[in-house]
C-alpha cells in the first residue's frame, strides 16, 4: 500500500492506494500531479527507515509521499 499525505489549509489530507489496483494508482497520480502544479514539494519516505528525499515524479511503489506547500519567507 502507498499513501499520500498532504499538509494544507484543512490539516492533513490522506489518500491511500494499492499499487496492484490501477484505479487507485491513477487517482493517487492525479492528486500528485495536481498538487505539483500548485507548487507543492513532494518527499518520498520508503519503508524500512530510508530518509525522506525530494521527488518530482509520482512513484506508485513509494511507501509514503508527503506533499508540502512551498513556504514563503518574509
């Protein structure tokens, strides 16, 4: 199972998918693409403790993808 967690104005939005189910994977990919277009940065967290790393493309085999809006300094 994979999961996207999106930190946004409503809190923590989650979407899980099974990589073996194309409908679920397609929905997760569309969410990923939509958030990237809005300027969100994506980080992949692999199972087994591998550290977060920025990603630019959807990975259906990712254990967890965290989407974070760009932070504006000031």
